[in-house]
């Protein structure tokens, strides 16, 4: 794989993260617009559910394939192709005359995002080194996490403004000028990267697509339909297909081929535990966002538009830690993944302890700020450490896991913990404890293993064949 030498690295990062932000926000920005879409297009609840779910399902299923496609055609070409397709699909969403067209356009958006998004982390791995890579990954982590929350806030503002009487349509149309500007800048600024694969592992694509579909479909729709038998059967089938996929990919490697899902990236000491922690922390965050939104509206009496800005202190805390942790001494950096989830949990439990008629800003602004900082501490340093251990030779393999894992974890967390919140009546505190204890335990194990792996891990990873 050729190393990238084009200048202007922060222009490159801006283009990449703007594309990532568009894709992340479009997973949630539509949520606030759903009532307007239902009224305007006259659709029933079942069809309406497909507008957000089709995007999430398609993105989760195709992320790994998109990452490997970057190896096949070059990361720059894959990113720009995905960006162009995402922009056109957003235009189609905004102009959709009927619900079937809107759902189809959302699927097209997700296919484009699955091609574009994995290239972001791959190009960061290839373009940045040392402390610059740590800072770039900190900003990347911030965008990855905050895109979902900002999507809800911006969606509410855009729909509420009713621009030109278009109600929900500007939620999608706003991507068109942004995407056009990014294409112009990206064509000039993004560095070339040589393809490293001659052909796609089609058997792996088929198995992974079937497995992810079988897992994600019941996670998205199971709660809505009361967890029927087909949902559990589909989950079991999906897990069995994942086992078959692992064995199949092992045979591909033994025959000298390039697997779709390169699990050799997990071999260096600490990498598997660290990635599991990153996935768990992001899953907990997605569940926290979902349940806290319901808690604010159902138990504290916030309106939909007031609930969105309530996350601003959390977003500022996450951004502050993401942008500053790389400047801390190495010893302090090694403590962050352990301390972060504990601070996150303390903030969540403080919110849960408030009576239903109180939300004192003097208390909650610093509490949510610290919770956001704790979330970033449990994610950003571990991702950067894993990137250093794995090295740029495994950029696509790491990007595939780092893109797909949080999507699957988020869907699972909302399905499991969201159902727990909605069905038990035990409230927000139970969900906070259940989610964050697991993330905290994983963080402690991952931090110990990863920082103990030593300075020779990158060289070991680089010598491992494949990827």
C-alpha cells in the first residue's frame, strides 16, 4: 500500500469529517421530521418506520463491504464516489413524491454512506502519524458520537422553521449544497491511494450480508412487534451465519486470498478487548441518548425541541475531552479509558435521581458536561491506541470493525435497554446502571491489555499477512 504524501492534512481531515458528519446526522435527523412526513405523504406507522430503519439496516449490513471496496478501487475514489452518490440520494429524498420513493432513496443514501464512511478512518490512518494521528482520531471520535445528537437538534430546528413551506424536505435537501462543496474541495485536496486488492471476496460478502441482515432486522423491528418467534429465530440464524463466516474467511486466508473480514487485526495483544470496549461504550451512548430523550419528555415534561438542546452541555464535554486528551502525559492517557465510564455512569445516575418536576440548570449543565467528557475518555484514547498498534497496513480491516461495531451495538442497545426502559417501568436509573457497568468493566480490561502490549505491537501487526 502506498503511503500518502499530499500536503494540507487538516484540509483533508475537514473534508473527511464533514462527510462523516453528514452520514451520522442522517441516521437521526429524520426522527424529528417523521410526524411531518406521515402527515404530508399520508403513510401508516409500518411504512413510516422504514424511513429511519431502512437507512440504519442498510448501513449496518454493508459497512464492511464498503471498507474492503476502498482497498479494491482506492480509498480516495471510494470516498468521493460515496459522497457523490450520497448527495444525489439526499436530493431524491428531498424531492420524493411518495413514501416508496422516499424509502428507496433512504436505502440509496445508506449504500452510499456504507461506501464513504469506512474510508474516513482508513485515510486518517494513512495520512496521519504519531501525535497528529491521536489528535485527528480525537476529532473523528467527536464527530462520530455527536453526529447522532446534533442530527436530532438540527432536525428539530429545520422542521420547526418550515423553510419555504417545505416542512420536512429541507432535512434532506441541506445535504445537497454541502455535498457539492465537499466534492469540489475533495477532488483537489484528498490524496491518492493505490488499490491493494484485486477482487472482492464475494462469498464473504454474501455470508456477511445474510448474517448482518438476520441480526439487525429483528433488533430494529422486534420491540415494535412484541418480540415474536420469528425475531428470535432470525437472531439465532444470524449468529450461526457469523460462525460460518469466520470459518469461511479462515479458509480464504489459508488459500492465499484476501478475506472480506480480516480478523487477523484482532491478534495483537489488547486489540480485541479494546475494540470490544469501544463498541460497548458507543452502544451505551446510543442507548443513553435514546432513553434520556424519553426521560426528559415523559418524566421531566420537556417538549421535543427543548429535549434536543438539553444535550448541548454533553456535546461540549465530549468535544473538550476529544480535542485535548492527546496532549496529556502517557500515564494520564492510560487512566482515561478506566475513569471515563465511571464519570459517565455518575452523570447518568445523577440525572436519573432527579425528581420528575425538577431540572436545575446550575447542577445539570456541569453534570452533563462531565458525562460527555467521560464518554469521550472511554472511547477516543482506546481507538487511537488500537490504531497505533495495528498500523496503517491494517487500516481497512480496522475501519470495517470500527464502523460496523458501533452500528450493531447501538441497534442492540436501543432494542435491549430501550425495551427494558419502556416495559419495566423501573425507569432511567436501571438502564443507566445496566449499560454502564458493562462498559466500565470492559474498559478496565481493555486499558490494561492495550497499554501493556508495548511498543513492539505495531511491528508485529505490520508483519501479519493480509489486510
